[in-house]
């Protein structure tokens, strides 16, 4: 239901939210707000390699984009160790400084970055929503710090359940700190899955500690683009802005580069279309692959799979790029010298040809062995994704609001019966540019049903916010919709 289609009762209820009347909402009891970002939206240090993942630093992202897929895969693999979420001080404006100094008279410059966790999430994408929440609930008629706003950065490489476990721990810490019994969660994209698993009885079971949840552009049942990149890469994507182009470079322009990089991660694999997302994949025969069979299809090993054998043509390309080079520097130098001698002597000494052939065969064997490791890792990750989605199922917190966008061209299907380059054509108005609307609406029916028997809030439980792009959706209009929903949750017993 759109906000301009309210009943008389709801219009009456809405008046208490008008500008200047916020004091009628004060409860005298803090209600902390915890924001959960989407995939790749956390700022972190990969401890084993002392490498930063910082989406706010163009220099850092450019460095990632210049690495080979093999090196990026090594750094991003969860098998290389834990990540430390950053807690750097952040820049703030006068509105935030006034609140900060009222809450923390000692003037700790790391107040928002460290104490509230804002330094652990991308400021480029999330500063405006964090500020909107902080100003809305901690200034004006509200006392500074009355409804503290926290950000929860997490290691997006790891499983959603791993992030959910840490979120549950953070919720308890916030409650203990403020001496209250409930928080409100606001999520973006993959953060919605993290929050749902944290609340779910089959997950971490902290729903009783959460008064309500506002999800924004959540991929409830996954996104087609997450599959398409495994079979096509990002080479044909029309990236916008310098950040978009850099991200495309990081993730790999080719399908094999993307496969290498994603093989060591777990969370991103849980964003592919799941077992209840019907009708999006069409095989070469033109028949739709049933959703119930999708994970078996992912693992089939054929060209439509996300764990295929490495074709000979791609193997040669990878060898030319250095994939499969021996880790031993002396061996690499010897192989390079063989190539130099072969070129220099122009084939006059056949024994050097034979030595070079042996070296190339050894490199090819190493490359294929490395590829098998990637495939095994992907198989494990996809099996984990399947178990996760079956466990989470259609669970939503009993007091859930959902905002999604349906005004952007979005890939809604992948058709192997069409020629290459035409298999994933964006549909106008199909979603937010990343998440198809059919996936974003995946919980609508269940969300509506769970509000039964409770005086309905004045706002739509699930609503289309229009032509908003997935990663940059937190614009003033959307931010205010989030604020109004939290205000509605505050009125509930």
C-alpha cells in the first residue's frame, strides 16, 4: 500500500509524526538502532596479509583492481584467516558534532567511528542513512543519545550465519551498555539475511531482543546477476562512475577470473538465486530449470554450472597470464630463461624446445591442479549456501518492514537458449539494478501475515521506493521512509 493511500484511521495516527510534534513520541526509554550493511560494505583488515578492504578509499580499491585474479583469490579466501573490522575516526558535520559533544563531553574524536562502529562500514554508501537516523532520534525533541545509532561491520566473505552470530553478540552488548531490552535493526542488501538469521529460531534466536526490523533492498531469494557473473564475468557490464569501474576490475572481467576470486568466499555465494526462486534460468533446450533443482544445476560441472571444467582455450589464456606459475622463485626464473633462450636462438637447438615444452606441461598441470582446488572450494561453499537457505526458509521477524526498488533496468532471467551476449538482458523496471523485484518481494506475504492481530502501523509494510539503484539507495526520501518506520515501531508495546 502506498503512503498516499492511507485509511482515515491511519491518517489520524499519522498526525503525531508531523514536523514539530515528535515530543509526543518520547518514551523516556532508549531504543538503540543497529545498522547492518550489505556485501562488501564493511571496512576491514585481512589480518593474515595485513591488507585493507576499504570501499571508501579509491587508492585501496585501485590496488585491488591491479592484482591478478589468482592473487586476489588468495587474499580474499576465508581460509587465509580472520578479518579485523576497522574503527577509524570518521568525518562529521555540525549536526553530528552537537549530538556527539552532548553524549560524550570528554570529546573523544573516535566517538562515532569507534564507540558506535561507524568506522567499520563504508561512509560513501552509509553515512547519510546513519546521520539521518542519528539526527532524527537524538536531537530536537529527543535527548542526545536517547536512541543511539550503531553500525555493525562484519566479514562479508564468511557465511551469513557467521555474521549473524556476531550481530547477536553485538545486540546483547548494546543492550547491556544502555540497560534496555530491545533494539531496532535497519539493514541493507545482504545485511537483511544476516539480521534474519540472527533473529530466526533456527539461527541465533534473538528475535525477542529486537523490537522490529526495517529491510532495504534485501535479496530475499538471491539475484540473477550473482549467477551470471560466474558464467560471463563482468567484462560486458556497464559500470558507472570510477568506483563502479574499479569494482568491476577487482571482481574480474572474465568468468574464470570471477570464479577464482569468489571461490574462497562463502557469503557472496549465498546471494545466488535459491531453491524457491522460480523461472529465472532457462536451459539450452528452452525449458526452465525448476527452482528445486537449482543447486544440483550449480554443481553439475557442465557449462551451465558455476563449477565447470576449465576449457583448453581458457587454460592457455590463463597460462599466458601467469596462472599456475611455480611458487618457487628459482623455478620460475629457470622457466623464464628457457623462453628467452628459445627466442634468442630462434629454434636452432631442438633440446631447448623440448625443455620448454616440459616446463609448459608442468605449468599446465599446476594450473589445472589449482583450478581443481577452486572448484572444490566452490562446491563446499554452494552446499553451505543451500543448507543456509533451506534453514532460513521464509523466516522474517514478526515486526518487519520492507523497502525495495522496482524502477531500474535489472537482470531478471538468464537464458541459455539465446546467443551469447543476449542471455541476460536487463528488464526495464525489473528491480534496483541488482536485485530483481520478485526476489526483493520474497517475504511480502509472510510479513503481512505476521502483523495480523496487531494494530497496524500507518505505513505500508512493504513498499516500492521507485527508481533507486541498489548500492546507492540511501537518498533523503528513502532515509525518511526508514525513519518513519522506526517511529512506528517505537509506538508498539
